[in-house]
C-alpha cells in the first residue's frame, strides 16, 4: 500500500480524477451500490434496445395488417407446428416486465424522497444550466410518468396474451385514446433515448486515449455530437410511433364502427407466411 508521502506527492490532474488514478488505495465502500449501478445500466441497455425492436415490430402495421399479423404469428411460435403458442408471448413480456422492475428499483435510489430534495434538484438544474443536467431532469420527470403508464400496459399483455392481433390492438388503442397513447409514447422514447445517451457517457465508450481524449472535456465534440444524435433519434422515434398510433387508432375506430370489436384479423388469401397455421 502506498505511503502518505507517495499519495500526496503531486496534485492529481483532471485525467487522474476522471480515470480514478489512485483509487486503489482508497477505503473500500460496500460493493452493493456498484452492483446496483451495473444492474441499472444493463437493464437500461436491454430496454433501450427493445424500444427499437418494439418500434419496428409495431410499425409494421403501417405496411399492412398482413405483415403485422405474420410478425405476431412468428413471435407466437406458429412456425413450430402451425399453432399459436401464447405462452411465448407471456415469457417475452414477462422478461421485459422483470427488466423494468429491476431497472426501476435500482433507479429509485436516485429519486428525491422529499419536497426539499426535489426543490434542491430543480434549483441545481436552473443554476448549472447544463445540457446534460437538463436531460437528467427530463429523464427524472419521464420516469415518474412511466411509473404509472408502463405497468398497466405490460399487465394487459401478460393477462391477455391472445390479444396480440392487429384488430384487437387497434381497438385497444382506440379505447386508450390518442392523448394517453401519445403521452406514453413521448415519455417512453425520451426516457429511453436519454438513458442510452447517458449510458454512453457514463461508461465512456468514445474515449480512446485517457490522456488526450476524455469525453468530458468541454473542448471535445464527442458528447455534443452524441447528444444531438440522440435527440434526432428520439424525434424520429416519436414521429414514427405517432404514425403507428394513428394507424392503430383508425383500425380500432373501423372495427367499432362495424360492430366487430372482438373480431380477430384473418389473413388475405395466400398472405400468411405459415399456410399450415391453425
């Protein structure tokens, strides 16, 4: 172990501070905090990647019900024996649900627990007036909203796995309403994209040389470019999701107008990828 003379023989540089030089001699804290931090990052990454997959999956309805229905059939294991296996939907949704639960409990450590703490955070955001601090504030607000929005959404799929159908999803969207669905969409995409950006910054995935290229340096353009890219992607996801939302809403309105609220979709002639499907 280094002596006091060795420890304090020089003033740490900015690089030393960022990269934790000398921390090996510091007093060790509980590993629990670090493990929770890693768990939050891993589940956040999984959920962030899932958002892109979810957008592509649900957005397929814009190209026709047949494509969306075929993707639903594929995710339901129709390719196995021609029958829809609802349990496959339950397993996948359950996995996402578990990731959300773990991510939420890990993130709650950073939530304000009193009005004074909330006021202090808000004052800090106004005082610092830094883009990343503002993004963290936005993520905090969207996280609070998602606490009330995401669980009913996931539970409806867990308890009704047979509801994966272009017509039924349209009816569900119609009953939820455009305002609710749009708020859910905006909160989800902003929270997810900001989260992926903060992960990239936190784990410093762009820094190549700790001596000359630290992402935190004000003169560097890495973080600025990444931030702009994140905001563009978030905007594109919201626009794409809004188009999908309107398509589903229109399908639901049409089904209800035709008194076919519970009628499942039937493939057009020869449109099914699995002709032996039951």
